[in-house]
């Protein structure tokens, strides 16, 4: 659906290859976050303002409300697809291995929280994470569109800068402040207060802490970006997770050398959609 837009807008080849991925993710995350917002702020669910209430009246095998079950079904489908897409469809980046692990853990959290009836707190987890992905993909799209048809577009440059600032702030606020304050507090402390010896306590919290560590890992990329801007190493918004051209040339030269010496199979390499050849270790 989004592929023809790359030709209509006359995007550069390296941007045209990545634009449909970002457009699809922006569409999905906007819809999913809007639905989570509706559940938490426009229904009777009090889980955002009162996270411990997520475990009030908890019972093993309790019925999952249809509106929450719908969110779980859609999210499970998306992250199941994302595991495949990261390996076979999306551009390969420096953090793609971590991204793959993230999708596996997220899918496990979705499946097990539904099975263990931790669905109330699960909606809060989705709400606190999806908003950052909206801002990330919005920023990336404006980066791709600011130079199209060989012409520089100032509006897209301004929007990409604004998106980068709001993304950095919201990442810290939602994932590194509210997530521990609301979700980890409720799952680690409040759950035991409401339901002593609640089943799968350590398993579920281990997954949540793994998710927290990955949030910190990606925040380091944000800090790296800010440092590069402040020190003058970077003068415009760019994804620091992307392989730069020098890395690509080095990889291409290594590939040529390996091919000449017949020491490396073509199956061991992945041609990236941004035009860079990079070893793809899985």
C-alpha cells in the first residue's frame, strides 16, 4: 500500500526502501495507542490512576473483558508478524538483534499475561510503550521526506527536529519514569498485597525487568544522539542505529574479498534495503 508513495514523492533510494516500514508502524501504533488511551481514560478502568487496582479481585481463570481481549488479539498478531519482519523484511540496523529479542519478550508478555489473567496491567504496559513508537516513526518519516525530488523541504526538517525532542522526553517520562512507578510497583509489590502467593509472580516480573533493561539500552542511543548534536558531530536528525556509508563500504569490500577467496557463502550475508551490505548474525 505504501510502496507506490515512494515513487509519487520521488524519494531518494535509501529513504524509499525504509519509508513503507515506518509508515506501516506509524499507522499501527497510532491506532493501538489510541485504543489503549480509550480503555484507560474513557471507560471505567482505573488502572492508570490507580495501578494497584489491576490486581483487585484477581482470580485464577477470571473472565477477560471483550474490549481488553480485542486489544490483546491485535497486539499479539502485530508482534508475531514483527518477529518475521525484523528478520526478513525490515532494514537491518545496529540494534536489530535487541529488537528481535524485544519482540519475542513482548509477544511472551502478551501471551502469558493473558493466560495468567494479568491483562489489566498489560493494557497499561501497552499504553506506556506505544506512544514512543508513534513519535519515532513520525520523526523518521519526516527525515525521509525532507529531501524528495532533489529539493530540500524545510517543514519536514522542522517536524523531524520537533519529533526528535518530544520522542526523547517522552521516552524517559513514559518508559523510565512511569513504567517503574506504575507497572513495576503494581506487579512487584501491590500484586502480593492483593493476592499473596500469586502464581507466576517471578516469571512475569522477570520478563518485565528484561523489558526495562532494553528500554534503558535504547535510551543510551538517545543519549548518544544528543551528545553527537551537542558536540557538533551531527548537524541534522538521523537514526544513529543505521549503518553509515563507511560501514557499508567496508562490509562490501569484505564481501568482495570473501567471494574471491570462496570462504564465505552468499547465504551468510544480508543485502540491506538501505543499500548497505552487512553481516546478519542470528
